[in-house]
C-alpha cells in the first residue's frame, strides 16, 4: 500500500458557497470535525483545532491556513512540531477543492505530505492509517452539517 496521499471525492447537495462555509469557517468546522477550532480563514493565519476537552486532557493541534479562494478552495497545514512554523516537510497539507455540479457541489479532498515527514516506515504507516480512518469517519459528517446550514427553498 502507498502511504502518500489520502483522497476522497463526494457530491454534496448544496451550492459551493454553502459548502465552502462548512469546510473553512471554524464555527462550522467544529460541528463535523474537531471539538473546537480557533483560527481565521485567511491565508497565513495560525490557530488550532482541539480534539476532546482542552482543559481535560484533549489534544490541541496547530493549524496554519495556506490558501483561501471562496468558494472554490480552502487549504491548511497541520501536525507540525509545536515549536516550528508549518512548511513542506514538517506538516501535512489538507486541501478542499469545490466545483459546482448541477444543483450541488463536487468536493475533492486530499491530504498530502506523509512521505515528506521523514518518519520511519512503521510510524509512516501508523500515521497514514490513523488519518485515513479519521477522515473516513469525519468527512461523511460534512453533508449533514451543510444541510443544516443550507437555507434554499
């Protein structure tokens, strides 16, 4: 198995504007992915996402916004060491690309950079599989969040 890139594609029954809000804005992201999200959806912004209760042993993970092109593209880097600025080679790159498709949106998701992290083979496989399982759990939660936000008649 290749441990390089995680890719997913899904159709969401809402316009790209609405889907973009749900994949980029912290107040919506925390409804389908982490327990909390604190960042500005602007290129260069640095923030964090939190899994679990930050006060009770949860895990805060740094997040750096890389690209914001409403309503078509949102990308960020994460998982870099706490004392380092996110860059190629020390973090993973997550990208959401949105394309209008009929009355809805085709969402293309990918996470790259696993091999560039310099992990030994066992760690690479473990990290890749952990992210693969995580995205397989969290990405299907997107559509219900979009539906809750979508106010089309």
